[in-house]
């Protein structure tokens, strides 16, 4: 295992479960110090205990809903005072709700944008100026294949992930001369509790279960890319062909793909 992350300071949002928790485990295994953020402090404390039992690293946990931008600055200030300069920020916090556009309510819409987009940007702003000044650092944004291909019943979620990709791509170009790396991670469906909220009826999970990614695999790809100039990672790679076909033949793709995507 590479020593590239040994002694580095890494923040992971949405770290209480799923790929966030798995990223934390694999970073700790690599010798990195961690600041883990999530709304569920009790789950973070259990993860902290687990990691400190197995690895000689420093782990700090913080309760934070990234959509509460009034609290983001205070939490990040505390992290930097307790952990030191941040080498990697993984913006992983996010959620989705699968509904047709006419069924979406404004509270859900605002909630998704506040967490998936505004919260991600707020966290980035807390570390980016210092990374640019040091000419070192890495921002990793967990986007989605939904940010490349909008599908039925995911209009709002796809819109948030399109926004994340737009922000990430612009940020990458702005940061290139500062030696700050910016990476987008675009996974397909992952076998986590994400779908307990997103797919209330369970129909989507049943239809794509055999294609679902394991969180350990996604986390490994993320951790392997840390502090390297990786533009984006698409998982699984074959799924990214859909976005290529969509860009070249959008009408054909929408006509053929609608029947499959309607299984949500």
C-alpha cells in the first residue's frame, strides 16, 4: 500500500456510513489523520473507536449537517485548529429522492440542493484558499452518473449532480495553476442505505441490484486517486459509455433508454 497518504490530514463529509465510512477506513489504513463529519455523531464515534483500535492515526469527529451553512465555518475552523492544514477534502455528503418532477415538493427540492450543492460548495470554500496559498491540496467531489445522464424520476437529483459537475469542472481549471487537484467521482448505484430514502418502494433497487457497486470498491478508487492529478473517475467504466452515446445521439438514447430507466 502506498505511503502517499501517511500523515496527511483528510476531511470526509457524510462519513457515518456507506462510501464515506469506507473511505475513512481505507484512509486510516494508509496512515492518514481524519476529520469525519456527519449528522449522526453517535455513528461517527463508533467509527472513530473502530479506527483508533486498528490504526495509529488521529481521528476527530464532528456533528455537522452541511446544509446548515451557518455552522460550517465554525466546524471547519475547529478542525483546522485541532488537526492542522487540510490536504484532502472529500465532499461525500448527499442524498436523493426519486420522484417524477410533478410529484416533487419544494422542501425536498430545497433539501437536495442545500446538501448536494450548497453544502458541498460551502465546505470547499473552507479549505480552498489555504490550499491555493500552499500550492498543495486535493478537492474530491462525489458526483454521480446521474450528473451526466438525467433519467426519469430523478429530475431534481440529476439537476443537483449536474450542478456538482459544473462546479467541479470549473474549479479544476481555476485551480490548475495553483497545483490544487480537483476530481469528480461519478459512480452508478452503490449498495448503501442511500436507497432507503431515494427508492421508497424498492423497485429501482430490485431492477439494478446485479449492477450495484460495492462501497469498498468505490472507496478504493477514491483513496487511490488522492493527491494525484485525476480528472474524474467513472464507475463502472462501462456505464460511462452511456453518457458518451447520449452526447452523440441524445434523441436515440432517450427513446431507447426511457423504457429501462422507467423501472425506477
